[in-house]
């Protein structure tokens, strides 16, 4: 399967990302940019977006970009730093760029943004399997 199409297939098979309202803004081999809008049912007890919302967007971008090289790739370690709280109606984006694939393990840093401001930094380690996307 052509790498740039893999994220679309993955999204179609992913009910959680679909429920979140994640949309693919850009898809190329080694690059995926996603966006979504924060909804009321995504808020925590303080009236701000639950931290898992920006995490899920970044993790999805990370997975889509990693898999776009044509092999099944799974995250083996991830973390996030939340920089700014998000409100209902905020539209956030996350872009993952994984240009070089030299071995089975890869590392990536993803900026979650609201407009031009970085609202979170996600770090991930991915393991690339030998299994091809079909």
C-alpha cells in the first residue's frame, strides 16, 4: 500500500480517533498533520480539556507518520508535557515528521499547537515490525 494512504486506512479502522473528530490535514510518507476541535465532553473537572485529548492527537499523528513508511509500527514509550490549557472550541493540530528510517527503533518529538502557540510537547519511541501494510 502506498505510504501516504496508510493514515487514511488507519483512521477508518480507529473508532477512538473518529470519536475525537480527528481529521487528516496532510499525509505524506514520513509526515502526517492532524487537527481536531475540543468539545464539551472532552473537559475535565476544572473546565479545561482533559490532558488525554492533546495526548491522543499527538499519539495518533505519531502512529500515522511512523506507519506511513509501509511497515506496521507500534509505540513502545511516549510522554507529554502540557504547556497551555485548552478550552471548548479550541482547534488544535499535531504534526509528526519521521524522515529517516534506518533501524527498527525511531524517536520523534511532536508539537501540539493552537494557532501558532505550542500547547504541548509529545515525545515518542516507535518500534518498526517486519509486517507490511496491505
